[in-house]
C-alpha cells in the first residue's frame, strides 16, 4: 500500500507540473473567469485567441508569454524571457500589450502590483474579465463591450469585433456539433435497448 501511495502521489505531482506548464494555461483561466464573471459562453476564450493566438504543437492556442511592442507581436518560450524583455523595454516604449489578454501597460499598469503580476496568466485573465464586464455594464451591449476592449476608434472597433466574432462562432459551432453527436449516440442507445426489450417480449 505504501508503494502504491507513493506511485499515486508521484503521478499527481507530475500531472500538476505538466499542467502548470501546459500551453493551454490561458485557456484554463479564460474558461474559469468567463464563468466566474458570468460572461457569454466562450467569449473570453475567443478574445484571448485574437489577442495572443499562436500555433503551438499543431494547435492554435492563446500564448501567455506574448508581448506586443509598437504593433508587432513577440512570442517567447518562457515567462522568464518575456518578463526580462518587458523589464528592459518598458521605459523605452510608451505602450506594451502583455500576456494572454494583451493588457495595455499604458492604460492598465496601475491595476497590477508589478510587471510580473501583469504577465501572470491568472492575474492577466482575471483583470481582462473584470474589465470586459465593466465595459458591458457601461455600454449595455456585448458588441460594444467587445469592440471597446480593443479600441474606441470606429474603424478599429469594427475590424476587431469581426475577428472576435469569427473565432467565437467557430468555437460555439464545435460545441453544437459535440452536443448533436452526443444526442445522436443517446438516441441510438435508446433505440438499441428498446429493440432488445421488444425482442424479449416476443420470445
């Protein structure tokens, strides 16, 4: 039993380590805070894909170690690399967008304890969810909230909203397909058991 217990403990330690370093940790937090702040289904995840989307291991994911400097995205392999660049360049550049949700240092830096804090996926995504919800409360429409998450300039707003809606539509379509497939399997099971029951009655 002791050996089995050690194996189980080691399994969960390894699982935690892999999960904490998984490329999908942006996804984990967008799902978590999307629900916590009662945002529309998959909206926060869709915005994160527009903001920091990167193809990694044949999957398109939101990448936490992303910086946007003067309109150019920079993707780093580790948090340490991204943080080092951020620290060295924050005074040289007026505005750097940071992390999963590309939080602007120009407009939002004072909402975070330090640069490490704004880059951290948990704090980064939580603040984005809070900010998005505040935009909705102010403007009363999700389209307007989504647009203004990026900019208040009409042309930029329209272009950004279209991008987010494309991702959002694709994600929701996948969910719909899964539900349809699940329903189909359930119907097939019901029909199977129904036929089995009828066969027994005829015996």
